[in-house]
């Protein structure tokens, strides 16, 4: 849920028929879902890469990931790793921001936020002038916009907090606006939501 939206909009992945599934945050959830789908690869934002056959054996292994990078360099002779990175599309992703919310209240607050975004999408609503293209609710709510940007609100699995991440395909300023003009004021309407651990 917290991974980049570029997986879903990357032209090379699209040209090769790749589909992207966003799933619950967490090492075990992504490992299990990758295996269940028979996915070529699964990624968890904290750094777990699950590479299935023919790239790996389905578990996260630094050596397997390194071998995949070396194979990519071998397929692109004469190019540096930095040049391959610079050729990728750019997105501006926020750090993870977490306002305090008591354990006994956070799931109810997030359930209300999910309902708000679902209602907004059903009405054909927009966020900062962009149409909502998808509302994913497997773990809180991830709202995808028509330019590939997105916002995420979910309950923390292990702390009395709500987790907020936003990503813009436009600019760092737009990424900050998605938080400051959309998510933060929406959460502020819920009195159970407290002070953030950090903000952009």
C-alpha cells in the first residue's frame, strides 16, 4: 500500500503486460500475496524484495536482489547503474507521517476516512483538480488519481498512530499540497487524531 504508484503507470511494465497489485503493508503479507498470485516480484517499502522464478525462490534475499541488478547491468553494457536509475520515471513521495491516535480509536477513524473517500469517488469527486481513478481498501485506504499521484491513510499495526503517505507525479510542492490541503485537513476533522510525529 505504501509503495510507489510508478509500478502501475510505468510504460515499460505496461508494454510488457505487467499488472500491479497493491496489498497490505508488512513483510509477511507481501511474501504471502506474491506467492499466492505467482507474481514475478513483490516489494515491501521497508526494503523486502521477493523475487520468484526465474529470478529467485520467493523469499527476500539480498544476494538474489544483487544478482538481479548485476544481470540488469549485463543487459545494458556501457551504462552505469546511475544512468539506468536516471532513466526511470520520477515521483515525489513523502516520508511516512503518523499522527497520534489511541489504539482503541484508530481503526474507527480510518474506517470513517475510508467511507469518506469511497463516497467522494462514487460522486465523481476530485482531489486538487484530479479525478479519483481507484480506491483500494485492503489496508486503510489508498486513493489513486488520474495523473498517477495518490494518498494513503491507514492504521498503524503496532503503534497508537495513523499512517499517512502521499505521492505526486508532478512536483515536491504538489506532494506537500496533497498532504497539507487534502489529507491533513480531512484527518483534522476527527478530534481523536492528535499531533504528527513529523510533517512535510
